[in-house]
């Protein structure tokens, strides 16, 4: 379990809160990206933290390996497989195989994004979200 701190940006009526935190509190693939220094995450708010309070939260580790494979491996695999399929189809259609390979890679990237979006909707529940564990004075 990873622990971090942040400021409550918004308290939602469904028992969640949006916390602004430094991206260094997140897992390394997320924190190493070239993005803004601060990010907003959703967290379960069992202690009733209010907007503007400085809080401590925990991010569960469960399933991080599977999530990493789905997030990074599946889209890359789809791009490669669709690129190879496009190359082979290009040869059979008497079209430049490089062009159909490129089109296949683009299609694989789009399919990979759709797979990620579907997976995100499937796992988007309170068991996979960060949880506010304390208010820091």
C-alpha cells in the first residue's frame, strides 16, 4: 500500500473526494511522465474530510501487476499484431505493405485505447480507489 498526502479539492455526494497531490505520491510509471507536477485523484472519503483540508491517503497495491500489463502491454501487443496483419494483408491485396502495416498499427492503437477504456470502466469501483486515512493538522 502506498501512502501520500494532498489537499481535498472537492467533496462529492457519493462518498468520494477529489484530492490534489504531487505526482511523486503515485506509482513510478505515473510519476515519471512529463506532465504537470500536481494531479487530482479520486479517493474514498470514509472520515468525512472537507474541502481545503490537508489529508493522508493510501493507494491499494492489489492488482498492480495485472493493471500494468493491461495498461502498457496490451496496447503495445495490439499495435504490433495489427501492424503485422496489415503488412500481410497489403501483400495479398497487391498494395504497398508498408502503408497497410502503418494503417494496421493505427487501428491497433485505437483498439488498444478502447480496451483500456473498457477495462477502466470495469475496475472503476471503490475497492480500487485511494482511501483517505487521516486529516493532517
